[in-house]
C-alpha cells in the first residue's frame, strides 16, 4: 500500500510516504531544541551510563532481554585480549610453538 503522491513542504521532492515530509531530516528541519531539553537528555544519558545506579541496572537488564530473553541474568564479562603468541586468521585461533 502506498499513500497519495504529494510534495515535501521542505525540499519539494515528490513522494508517496506517510505524512507530509519525505524524510526524517526534512521533518526535523527548522525544529528548535531548547537548551534545557538538550541538558535534560544529556543528564539522563549520563545517569544511564553511571555504574551502580538504578538507571544503569535497568539499561543492562533491557539489553540482556534483547540479546537473550530466556536466560542470561549476569552481565557478560568483556572479551579479554588474546594471549601473546596467538594468531588470528579469519575466525581461527592457533598457537605458535
Ligand atoms: Zn523533503
């Protein structure tokens, strides 16, 4: 299904998408974001990244649900660097004697 043909009010491109604008960037053109809004988004993002905070735990929890809704409750440890003497080609690992 497509919508009726119309012209974007920002760039005048003819399109058959939903709504008056041809793209996200055109729909955001001329949008003024208040400084207080930017600060609010920034502080919320910082709170989400602060370890031990309620927001951090929630964001980790939701990431785990996305990756594996069945099981994983514990955060996965970051990958360690391979030990010296290990060569990686493609996905194979082997040791040099
Ligand atoms: Zn446009």
